[in-house]
C-alpha cells in the first residue's frame, strides 16, 4: 500500500474513533464566539489524544502549514490539496468549520516562484493560485486569510509595507488584487488581512497598528472586498497589552464595517518566571487583557490559538528558555490538561 493510501485509511479510522467517543467526552457546548486551533497534519494522523482534544474543545480548525504555497503549489502547474482535504474531512466528521490560511505571504514560497518577474507575470501567477485554491474549497471554507503579514517590521512613513515577491513586482496594488481575486473565486467567503505585533505597549506596535489601518482604509476607499482583520496574537509574555490602543484600533475598524478575529493566539513565555503556576497566571492575564480590549470595542468573530497543546508548538524553535524549562504557550499542557489560558478563552467564547 502506498504511504498516502495508508495515511488516508489511518485518518478515516482515527476520525471514526473520535466520532465513537462517549457522548460526554465528544459533546461540544455551543458558544456565541467559536474557538479553534491550528492543526498539524502529522499529529492529526499519529496522535489519538491530539484528535480527541481538538474534537472536545474546538469548533474551528485551520491548517498550520497545509495550505501554504510550498505545500499546495509544489510546481507551477501542479496543485496538491492532500493536506487541506485531510483536515477538512476531519472537520466535517466532527461538526467543525475550517479556516483557510494563507493565500499570499512572503514566507513558505516554493523555489520555482523565484522565476516570476514583472507585474504581468506576478498577477497571472497570483490570480491562478487564488482562483484555484479558493475555488477548490468554495462553499466549504467560510473564511480565508487572504494577505498575511503585509506590514513592514518597523513601518515608517511611506515604507510601511513589507518587501516581498508581490510588492516588488506589482507595487502596493497587489493587496487589492488578491482580495478581488479571492472574492471572485468565492463571493460568500469572509476575507481577512492577518497581522502580528499589533497588540502590545510600545511605539513599534502603535506604528504597526497605524500602518495596518492605513492599508485597510485604502482598501475600503477603493471598494475592495475586505471583511476582517486578523490579530495573530503571538503575544510576548513580558509585555503589557496596550488595552486602550487595541480598543481604539478595533473601534476604527468597526467604523469601517470591518470585523476582527483572533487567528494565531499563543503567549511566548521564554522571559516569564520559571514557576509554572505563576507563569500560567501571567499568560492567562495577557490573553484576558487582549480579548477584553478587543471586545470592549467589537467582540471578535472567532478566537483561534496557534496549536492547542504545548506538545506541538513552534515557540521552542525560536524562544527556548535559558533555564531549560519547557515552554507553556498554549491552552493545554503536554498531557492535554487544560490550563488557565483555556479558562480565559472559554470565558470570552461563552459571552453573548
């Protein structure tokens, strides 16, 4: 049996097993604000406890990497939807919805895209990709991160956009083009611009919020179909949330009829105290402050964390603790036990 066939069979068996969990374990309470998690395709197949946790806690899932260019577009003329289809099947079998992430990003680009030169070639490649990928899931994925991380790390003046393949070939108009192509492919889908480092106290965070507002306002003025801003929410635990700044930012979006969702929430804890109980409380406090600041202006339409368990997280790859202790950035610990962060999220998810 080919590996892919084996994996498909294994996933079908695993999903059936999840569906056969006792009712008390499998039941998901209805909430006004859906909660979800990014999902790793390998863990979904290999780890029963991981699947069980997702089925127990989540109403939404999003692929961590399975719909990025380097996975879904291995060559110019070939699309591979295996990872996306696998997660969507799991979502369908467990009464969840799936978000799409991401259509345009500066990272995770396959090598063949380095041959794209000029505005015409870039627009052709972008349009083909968006029409094909969004079209593949038309009517089945209700929300897409169309543009991911468009803002420069430290935006100043006119240099507020991040250099990337699309900006270098198409100019700032690449953002509007991407939104219009996504709307053409599925007119009913929620279209999102997704960004990080817009939550905390500090001049850089304020500048990034202002730069993002500038982009959104320009899109709305041009009649582009943008519906929401995604707060990635990779919070640096040592920094306070700028509650007033976030609320003001969300209020300005609301005035433009643009919603907000939290898309990649976790708390980077490498500089937080060693004591796990104390650290978990700080983490829950940061999450509470962010969700409260957003909700004070306009409650988010969804809350997703970038993973559900500390067993599977990107954080240690970049933010290992100097004291050798394990990172604890997510709602469940490595043994799938709920932490104060999950309690904080559920309090907001249950609100009308």
